[in-house]
C-alpha cells in the first residue's frame, strides 16, 4: 500500500476477507426474482402509505390519465391542440400510405389513427408519443401474411388475418408487460435495430418505385434483386407522367426537410409538407384529369368511423399459425421502436417511462384496435418528433389528433378521391430516407466493430434476403456475442503501477512492473460452466508462458500464482470444480495458489465446497497488494520452498511460513 | 491508501488512467479469433522449430500413436495387457446388453467393441479411455429412430438408420473438432449432464424391468408412467423364474460393487463380476433348460468379424432427417461424456487432453464404425474407470480389448447361446444405479441452488417426459442462466474497509463505512446492450435510495456518484450510450459523475465516443480510493457546489476545483 517495504509492513493492518451473512433461502429467491423482474421497483412510492392512498396511487399507476387529468390546465390544452392538429395533418397522409404498404384499403390506415391514440392517451405514461401506424411492421405484415393469402384475390380474408395478427401482437405485448419480461426487448440491441430499420427502409423505398413509375403489376418479394428485376423487365410499362409528378413531390418534401434542419423556424413547413403535397397533388389531378393519363388515384373512400371487427378475428382460420407468428414478430418490433422512442423523448424532458407498463398500454391499445378495424400501431419516431417539436404537453395531443381524424373520416373522405398514389409513395420515401442512418453506422464502426458487424449483417440480410432473414441474423449475432462473451472472458496479467500498491493490467499500463516469482492473473468475468474449461486452459497457458520467459531469461523461479477475483461476481459448481482442479495441478507443479479479493458469492461457495480449507484461509487476501506483499516477504526471507522434497511437505511448509509471516508482522 | 488524511495527500502520487496503445484492426481480429477458437494454442510447441521437425511434430499432433509408440516398452505392455483383458471381460456382456437397449442384434454390440477402439488407439491422446458403447445414447437412438421405423417389423431398415445416425454423429463430432467449436460441449454444464444422465439411467433401469420380469411385449415410450402402466397391466405375464434369477444376479453384482468400494483389493472381483454372471447364468440355463420355462436367452449369434456396411448407409432414405437429428444429438451427448471422462482421468495422471483434437478422434472413430457395422461409441465412465484401476499405461489396452473381442467374435459366439437376457438386464441395472448420483445432486443443492434446479429439471424432464424433453429443458435453463446473468449483473454499494483505503461491498463487509456525500457503486459485469437498460434503472435506484436515506437522517447531501468499473471488462455502443445518459441525468440532478478504474476497452471507447470529454479526464481515477479522496477534499475545503445557480456553471466550477485540487496536492 505505501511505498517502501518497511512502511508497508508497518501500515499493514490486514482485514480478513469476509463471507457475507447467510440469508434464508426464501429471501434469496425473493430478492433474485425482484431484481430480475422488478429492477425498477415500480411500487416503491406506495410503501408507507395508508391503504386508501395506496389504492388511489395503484390505480393511477395503471391508468396514468387519472394522475395528470385533474391537474390539466387550459394553457397546456392550447399547446396540445396545436400539436394535435399538426400530427393529424401528418397522420392522414401517412395512414393512407402505410395502409397501402400493408396491402390494406386506405381507410384502414385512417381508422388506425383514431381508436389506438385514444386508448393510449388513457393508459400511456409518455407525454410526447404520437400513436400511429409504421412502415416497417406494415411491410412485414404484408410480407408474412401475403405468402398465405393473396390480398388482391381474397381481400376480406387477408384483412381478417391482419386484424387477427394485430390482436395477437397486442396480446403478446401486454403479456410481456404483465409478466415483466420487458428485458426481451433489451435483447434487440441498438445496432440490431439500426441495421434492421435501415434495411427495411431501403426495401420500403424500393417498393415505392412501383408507385413512382406507375406500375400495376409488381413482385411480392421484398429483396433487392426481385424488385430490380420487376422494375427492369417492365421498362415499357413505365409512366413518365407518374414519374415526373413523383420526383417533383419527392424533391419538394426533401427540400422542406432540409430547410427545417437548417433553421428551427422552418419546422412547421416540414410538418405540414405531407398534407400540402396531398392537397396540391389532388388539386392538380382534379384539374388536369391526370387519372386518365396513367396517374393512379386513391378513388372512393368509405365514409364513417371504424366499424366493429371483433367478430371478424379469424381464430378458426387454417392460417392462424401464420397470423400468430406475424403478430408476435411485428409486435416485438413495434414495441422496440415505441419503447426506444418513448425513452428518448422522456429523457429530454427528464421524466421516467416504465417499459413494462408501456408494453401493457401498447398491448391493450392494439387489442382494442383489432376489435375496431385498426391494424398494428405504435409510436413512430417521425410523428413523435413532430409532436414534441410542435410543443405538446401531454397525451391530450393524441386525443386532438384522434378527433381530427374522426372528423376527416366523417366528413372529408370524398376529398381524397383524386389524391394520386404517387404522392403517397413520395411521402413514404421521404420519411424512409430519414430512417437510413448511415452516420450512426459509421459511428458504430468507429466505436465497436462487432456492433457494426451486427448492424451491417441485419441490413444486408433484410435488403438481399428477406426481412425475416435479416432479423434472425441480427438477433443470432447479438446472442452469439453474449454467449461468446460469457464463454471467453478476459484474463489479464497484472503489474505494480509505479510502486503505488495498485496492481493493473500490464497491457493497459505498459509501465506496470510484474513481480518476480509471482504471477498475478486477473479474471474478468464470473466463472460459469460455459467458461470454466476455457479459464483453466488460459490460466495454465499464462503460467506456461511465464515459466518459459523465466527459463529464457534465467530470472527468479515462478512460485506464486495470485488470482485476482475482483471481477468474479459469481461462480457456479463448474467454476468451483475448475478452481479445485487448478489448485490440484498447481500443487503438482509445486506452485502456490493465492486468491485476492473474492466476492461474497465466491466466499460462500468456497466455504461450502471445502475448497477454502484446501487452499487455506491464510492464502486468501483482501487486496492483490496484500497477497503480493506476503508472497514477497516469504520469497525474500525464506529459502525457495521448491528445494523441499515432496509436494505435500512443501505445501505445509509454505503455509506455515505464511501463517508465521502473518502473525509476526 | 494511508490512514490519516494528511498522510494520504502526502503519499498521493496519482497515476493517470491510461488507454492501451491502439492496435491495427487485423491484429485485433486475429487475436480475437485465436482466443475464441484456439484458447489452448495447440501449435505452441511447433514454434521456433526447423521445418522438418515441424512436419514430424505436426503429424504426431494429429496421430498421437506416432509420438508414443516408438517409446513403448515391454513393461508398459504387461500392464496394458492385463487392463485390456479386464475391460474385454466387461466389454462383451456390456456390448451385448447395450445393443439390446438400442433394439439392435446383440452381435452389433460386439462389433462396436472391435473397430472403434482400434481407431481410437491410433488417433486418441488419452491414455486411460476405454472405448465402447454406452447406455444413454443407445436408448436415445432407439427412442428417436424407433418412432419412425419399428425395429421388430423392419429390422434391416432400422439397422441401416442406426448406422446412418452413427455416421452423422461422427461427422458432426469431427466437424466440431475441426472448426474448433469444442465450446459447444462446454455449454452442457455439469449440472445438466448430471440430471440428464441420472434421469436417463432411471429410465434405462425401468426399461430393464421388462427383462427381469420376462415380459415379451413392452411399451416403446420411455417415460415413467408409460413403463409403469405397461408393467402393471401385464401382471399376469410376469415370470417368477426370470424375476428370481434377475434379483439374484443383481444382488451379486451390487454386492461385488459394494465390496470393491470398501476395499481397493476387491477391485478385481467387481471388474470380473459381469463376465462371471454371464458364465454362471449361461451354465445354469444350459443345465436346467430354463429357456423352456420362461427365461429368455440370447440365442444364436453370428460368427465372424464385422461385415463392411458403408454401402448400407441410408443417405437416400426418407427418414434421413430423423437420422441426422438423432446422430447430432446422440453425438453431442456421447462427446460430452467422453471428453469429461477423458479430462478427469488425464488430471489424475497429470497430462493434458486437447478437447478439439479428441473430438476429431471420436468423429473419425464413429465414421469408421458406421462403415463396419458398429453403432455409436464413446468412452464410458465405468469402463474407463476399470481400465484405469487395472493399471493401463497407454491406449494399447484398447487394442488388447479389441483383439480379445475379435477372438470372441471368431470363436466364442456359440457360447453365448444360453446366456439369459435377465442377466444382461441385471448388468445394465447394476451399471446404471451407479450413474444416478444423488449425492452429487445434494452437493449441488448445498452449493448452488440454480444448478440444482437445472439438474432436477433435467431429471424430471427425462423421467416423466422424454429424453429429448429433459435435454431441451436442461439446456434451455442453462442458457437462460447465462442470458440472465448478462441481463442482470450485480451492482454493489462500496464502503471503506477499516480506513484502509480499500473499498469493498457493504453487504460482504458489514463494517465497511460508506462515505457521506459520496455514493460508490460497483458494476459487476461488462456493459452490453442486454444489460444497459437494467443498469441505468439500477444505478438511479441506488441514487434514489441513498437520497431518501439522507433525507430521513438529514446527513450530508449526496454530491458525487463514483462508478467503480473494475469489473467492467468491455462495453459496447449501447453501454456507452447508457453511460452518456447517466452522465446527462446526473448533471440535471446536480450530481457529479466520477469513474474509477476503467479498463482498456472502456478507456478506448470513452475516448472515441467523446464521452471522455463530457465527463472530464480529471474525473477518471485509477482507484476508488483516489476518486473518493479527491471528492472528499473538495467537499471539505469548498462550499457545496449545489448552491450555484445553473447546472452548466456548477459543472464547470467543480471541474475547475477538481483540477485545482489535483494540481495543488
């Protein structure tokens, strides 16, 4: 600890390594379950409250509107009203566009912006999320269900399947929340989502070439080559009128986006651009009768609000398996996007979002949606960002949006008759180009190569394979990383940093000096069955290398192996056996095993397994420095114990010496 | 570090936390691949050798017999001969018994003790393993393939499928070794194997009741209830002659085992007991003509050594999928048993076994076996233990056994005509009772409850479900543990242990004193996407709890949060974002983030991500003690910075103070 050796021994006030007090079994189970499923301790605030207050707070916990509605002010409503109208102007064209992406009638997209936002406003705890349909899950639903049922030949069955999938997505989302399994979403890493979303956005853009070029027939496959083939082989069907119109609107939309990024005041231009495009496009078609010259239009939209659809859920269908699968996958993806969006914006305003509770809100919202002719909704990033920038204060902006969409459904649907499809394609492309975040990918490359690999694999998988392949590849790679990390933990040789009594990795601190005759190995992870074998091999490779080095340089013979267990938070039975084997083999090689800083779990298991006795409690130290000091003391005051005859006596001898050193100093 | 505060500041010679020198990308990849796939560095010895020597040593590496055969002595042969004869006396009855378990003709079991041991003797590096068929994979093959093809109605097709499965088992084993994927076997934890083997042994014992009770018809299911029903419903078919004979032999076998455990000198009695039983049983039947009174006998065995069977591998069969699946699963299980057995005995004699190389040897052995009418073989524990105890020196004992079995096949098969099946059942039961290691399960319960859960789940799954269910349950639970461990790493609050400058968990060291105004949190694992969200929640929960405690006791206000990163070996982009979020939220709460002992990877990524600048390099310390000392110094010499007006200025102010403190002291 100090600097000179004398000083060290004087200062030395050795503290025994302690075993934490034993806890009753049921308490251990209780705390483990709590830490695993309730890490955020959601009911913390309810403690030490009278029962009545507890009930009220519990109800407020599950239905957040009860908490904030009483405090709601007119001033907040003014902000929410503006934000609500703004996101409605986005919701109508986006709703119609994304419904097309899911091969659904356009009106379903409008329905989906009416009921779900209302449900979320009651149950959700985010103040910024704007609820609506999203591009990637829409496309994914179309890709997965389209394989089973052709949406053109059998539109009713297809619609019922989509609603059923939405129901199961909601059910799955709510169950994840109820059973506190939100951590499943954590396993979709940022890199996975980045690559997957980028790939899906690319695919969505490619698909929009159908609309831009005015093609009638198009491939149902989503991969790059199929789409390219479909476009190039239909060269003679390209409609220039449609193409020119599409490019103009796309240019307009991208321009407004560019300006809004340049100057915050231009934000409104960007927010209103999609609705402006739709109005401009419709007016243009109406006056030029372009619908007769190859520009496809939406056509008639059914008037009236959402019809009930609970009876149309196809539970008895032979395709129920596919519907469940599609629901679960799209549900998780929608959840991942929604939760990530909610958390980011909550951080801006410094409030907290409970992931598991949000999942329940999302789930109920989608179950309610599936019973009222809505398909899968979540909180899309773009719409939430617009909501945030427009100055929303609470979820009331969602209610305003829903009411606006309701008005549109009741009175304005005929106005969309002449809206050209090509404008919708431009809106989708313009939104999707923002999702392809190549700068984030470059950032990943700089920061963490493996994350970049995961990201780019997901991207390539989605673009050149299929959306599902991309997802599977990315999740598998992420999992592989976790498993590999556990299977191949880091081990490091430690040296003394500038005589400071601090021992650190000689790789990181090249000036750190190793101690002659003592090898200090730091183990960088809990010792589990998955890495016990590897660690044994690695420890002995370090020892072999050290002995070889000593042989070449004829230095002090190696006599002590100090294992620094600071980072070994836990150990299982395989880990204990491994340590036992290491101890036995070190005995055979006439080396002494010393442990430094074993944690609580390690101490418990060392004691229970009797390994503690075989190592000797006097060879277990609180710090590496203490361990090294004792070894050094024996090395320099006694003859090297290797000269002694047999292993057994040597071990006893050094143990006694160690004990003596400990008592005397 | 020291004791008094003055002493501390005098002694203080701060070492900067260093970032390890950057390495070229390809070198990082190279070292990662090497560490992942070649952790034991098998070609280490070949370095710095002339080319010719390299070639010889390389060849010796892959064909170990070339290495030890030249040094082989007559003295070793004497030991190996005795051991070989001993294990042959075990191999013959066991081979016949286990073939019955796999629903194969008895002679296949003898074939399997001839070719594979010869192949292993050439390629294997263990000196103690005795090669042969094993009970659990035999039963598993029967269960999996029996579902597709009835072994009684279609014995030829069934045999071909078994051989094909053996071929694929070998292919899979060899590929695992060639591609250095031995770690897959590491993922079958000790607890998994213990429970699985125990369950399988129970199932095997239950199945033997068929032989003991002399039943002709029996269920193909392996679960407890099916077997029980099959036995009880056939109460009137029970043959008492068979039962009495079985019980007598079982008693004899268990008695010899008991005595051999009591006294090492009785080892030979135990080793010879199975053969003795077979001889006694056959003689008894021959003289009493018991085969006419309900005691089933083996009957005619084909004379002659293994016929070639390469042309019989059913690659074109419609059941090829099942054969591949059965091969892969049984191959992995056989491998896990073999490698574990090999490693344990290698440790006794202090030599090293290369897992990946052994896998190649096992794989080639089984491929060769499948072409010579042998089914799946590995190194059974019982036979290897007998080999070891009989004093084997090298793999020559396997050759002796193979030759003895060959002699049996050529000349002695007629002698087995009268061997009663009930004796074989007794031999199996007696061997299997040793596999049910309930004491090890109790040990697991004492040492690690989760391991016990894995073990008992595997056991229950196998006994009451099916062998595959048990395996899937156990592997899934083991994986879950790994994933949970990564998802929910330990965090601990540290305190000063007896003014020693050493900071340790207050749970483990109840006397460790926390420092007023400073919260020291130890993070127990690398920060990855899978735990970033959890750690953020957990860190803020610690802070909230600390602030609540301070509010209740009106102590010093919390001002510093020190994160001890000693155990954080690595971090990915999600982890860096998490730290960034923590930093931002702490700024909002007017708390200062201090890092202690970040590792090399962490430092690299902190630098690259610019997070280093936002935290401030002066707030990153080599040890917790240094970090706490600086914070304490500022706390006690300056006014609390919380009084300052805005976050930004406060941060700057404390940063400057810290820098000043650092410069002055």
